[in-house]
């Protein structure tokens, strides 16, 4: 069974919410990401979402955009991301890993080569931000054959017919984008999240995780109540940026910093379910 | 010089593209994040409704005639023809349009669409600043709030246009990400649009971007080719033998070419920016030295590295300094209907100076690429043959760049 399915299954049994943590591969240096990934898991991350650096990440806000630039400065690539996951798997064979990126680097490598290498490395799912279902048919076929999940975004602007089209093709979980805008923007509108998650759930049995705009334990709790889990990205990347700006080069320092953030969110998520 | 590819396409139906999903063969499409799908669906529905609406068309034609000053002349450049030697050189004078370039044809059309949506804010990306000026102009006329995204590098190169936009009431937002040029301005405009989609209409300046933009921009710009075809028949009594236009994103070129695509006797040449030379890698010629990929919402030929990262381009002209190209051009290249060639910085500069001296017409540095190629082509053709060059814009905006090359402070 795919690790993502397994993870949601066991979370469901424990009555817990999923915590998905996003960092950009190679930000700010290649040797930082592996210890960061392990630290994320040790502090309660259920699924690692690894951003693949791209020169033109136009769905990202300034925070994550700069992370892509930092990673590209020393040439981090899709190839490096795959090698990194393989290395991660040497000591962690349970935690699902999702690659999030843009279409062009994957197409450049070629769908077949990419998927072959991704399977070999132990990648469980792919989220291609700029590949909506209309353009994803071929890629989706390839992924299915390799038993890899194709994760899709749904947005507040997605119409009901759109929600249907996306959920029909989606695997793993539905990533609901809680606000109009790029990553890291604005504040959450809990009511709108509730309404949309309800209508998505009527269409699919897949778990629904909510991302964009989750800043801390409190905001994570607020949306976790309405969904199956949360995605945390910009807060982590912000912290990494702050250290990078100070010229920090010790990977352990980055790992400690993300640990603090994730531990707080994990605690809030678990407390939330106990309170209920 | 490349041979004329005109005869290889008898089975291709040029009016069947794009298909309903915006595909030109394998190119085009809609490669955007989910948040934008709704806005693009809405835009497409509106355009489908208005496209053949006589009232909308009449308004568009009225604005082009009375505000832009169309039709633009098809001018026989007699002295330039004589000096060059060879085919007769005609200039389609888009430089005489209000605001000085072809860009306004498209912004008039998109602004009319914006008006129908009731949105009060328009945004645009710009490279040379011509599209930014054309957008700021129609926004001023319609009383819309206007934000123009422009790479920091281009703000420096095109400072005159930056000031024009400000005078027109637009806010020019410097873009400091990536290579700080047109592609990054487009990223930033897309980010803004995702965030402000409820009240904002995005006026894209070239025939690229996600469906339906390439189709819509082509159709608005096709007034150039429709006029040129008619003028050619009236003034010369025949169709031209060749068309030449520069290709940045490709809007002035597709506007000229499209109405002629089925005229098999008409050869077409799209001129990309050769920058420091094709073999240096420092250019902006994806159709000559790129491969198909996905950027800015469509699949098309791109300049990228072996990891699929988009690489920085170089051209002396800001308006051609773009690593992609409109998807219809990628398709026209593959089906062999249009020849895509390059002209480097030095050749473009020489053509700029020459046309200015010989005809008293100062071309934009973008258009100078077409002018330079037309000279080469004319010399290989007979004196009874005829070439139409799209003079997509006037060169006033480039005076500071040229002065800098000459070592003069203006
Ligand atoms: C005068 C002029 N010509 C050509 C271009 C290139 O754009 P396109 O290839 O879309 O016509 C520009 C772009 O700024 C321009 O200002």
C-alpha cells in the first residue's frame, strides 16, 4: 500500500489530524535539508512535502519564492531532490514524501525517467502546481502505473463542477488552498474553508488537508477541526530565511529551529482532538 | 539563409487552432495553478460571448479608428528599397499608432473586455514599456486603476516609458525577483492576479500566457494583417511575396501573419533576437535555439537549462528579451508555415541607424530586428517582388540606449 494511504489510515484510527510540512529542497544549502526533514518527522510531521526549486515559481508568495532563489543559487535541482529522498529513506522508511513543484523540470527530465527515479528513491506522491487535470492526463497515467499518488489543489474559486473534475483525478489527499492568492498570503476565512471542505467531502473519500495561511498552533487548530489535516509551509521557510540571512551554515541549527515550530503545531493539533 | 517553407503545409487548417482547450497542436493550453482556472474560465466565456457580437466589434473598430488612428499606412520605402537593392520594401506603420506601437490594438480590445466585467483595476506586465504605456493609456481613458509590473533592469533601460506610465496615472511596480526582466514581471503579474482576481483584469501584452490569451491577443492584433492584405491588393495590385516581423512574445508577428496564413504564395519570416549571437547562448531566440517546455501557463519553445530551469536571455531590445514565445508560433514553426530566423544586436543597431537616415523613420529596437532581416532578404529577391515589414513601433523610447552605445549623455 502507498505510504500516504497508510498514514491517513493510521491517523484515522488514532483520531488524529495529519500534519504536512513543506520545505524547499536545498534551501539555503544542500546539506541542510536532510537534517531538517528528519527533525520535522521527529517533532510530529506526518507527511513531508518537498519543494522542487524552479526559476519561475509563479504560484508562490515572496517568502517561498526567495527560498527557490536561494536553492537555485547553488544549483539545486530535481535530480538533487530525488537523491535526497533516497538518502532520507535510508533511515526513514515510513514517512510519506510528496514532491511539490512545477511542470517544466519534470518534463525536461521526461515523465518516464522521472517516475522511475522517483519510485526508486521512495517518493510517494507528486503535486505539480501548474498541471491542472486538463493537462495532466498523460502524466496521471504514468503515475498510476507506478502506484504514485497525484495530489491536486482546490481553491476557494473552484466551482462545484471544477471540484468534481479535480477530485475525479486526484489521489492521496485533496490539498485545499484556504485563500485566494499565493503561498504565505493573508489570513484565514474559517467559514469559507468549512463550506468548501464540506462540499469537497461530498464528492470524494480522499482526506482533505488545508494549506496556505497557517501560521501557528492556533490557526492549525482552527482548520484541523474542519478537515483531515493541515499543510504548513511559509512559517518554516520564513524561519529558514531568517537563519540564512544571519549567515548560519550549521545544518543542526536549521533542524532545531523548524523543530520548535512543528512541535508547537503538533501539540495544538493533538490537543484539539483530545478536547473534542 | 533559410529557404521558403511555404509549400509544405497544404493539409494544415490554420483556422482550426487553437482547439477549445487552447491547444495549437502540442502547444498552448492552460498550465496554471487551480486558483486561476476560475478567472480564465470567466474570461473565456466572456470572450466567446463578445467575440462575434456586432456591437462589441463595432466599438472595437470605432476605438481603433478614432483613438488609435487606424488604418495605419502601408508605406513604400522607395529610397530604402533603392539603397538595399532587390525586392520592394514596404513598411506597415504600426509606429504611427497612438502611443507608438502595435501594443495598443490589443489593450483597446482587452480594456473593452475589462469594461464588460465591471472590474475596476487592471494590471499588466511590460518589458520595453510599450505594453505598459498602452495599458496605462486605455486605463486612463476608462478611469481604471492601473498597476504595471516591470523588471528593475527594464525600468533602467526604458526610463522614458516608465515616466510616461506615471504621467498617465499608472503605478509602476519594480520587479526584483529572478532576472528582473519581462519574464519575472509576468510572474509577478500572475501572482497579483491570483490574489486580486475578484476586482482585477489582467491585460497580457503578447500572444502568450494561458488559454484564452494567445487566441484573444492574436485576434485583436490581426487587424494589422487584415489591413496590410487589403492595402497590398489596392496599392500594389497583388499580395506581397514575403512578410517580416520581429518576435518577442510574437503578437505583432502573429497579427501580421495570421490573415495571410492561407495565402500559400506569401512567405513569412519571424525574426528573433540573436543578442550577442546564437552560438554565444546569450540571446532570446527560443524558436531557433530552445526546446518545448512549460512556462507562464502554456507549452511552447523555451530557453532553459538541462534541469528545466528557465535561463536568462539577452537582447539589446527589452521587448524581445523573453525566454518563451507565443504557442502559435511554436506550432507554425513545427508545421513549417513560418521561417524563424535571428538578427543579432549589432545588426539591429545598424538597421536602426540606416532606416532613420534613409527614410527619416526611427524604428523601435524591436522592429529594427525585422528591418535588418528584411534587408538581407530583399537582396536575395527580385526587384519585382514585394516584402512587407511590420514596423511594430517607433524608436523614441530607445534613444537613451542608443546614446549610451554612442557614449553620449543626453
Ligand atoms: C515596438 C515593439 N515591437 C515588438 C515587441 C515585441 O512583442 P511582440 O513580439 O509581442 O510583438 C515589443 C514589446 O514590447 C515592442 O514594444
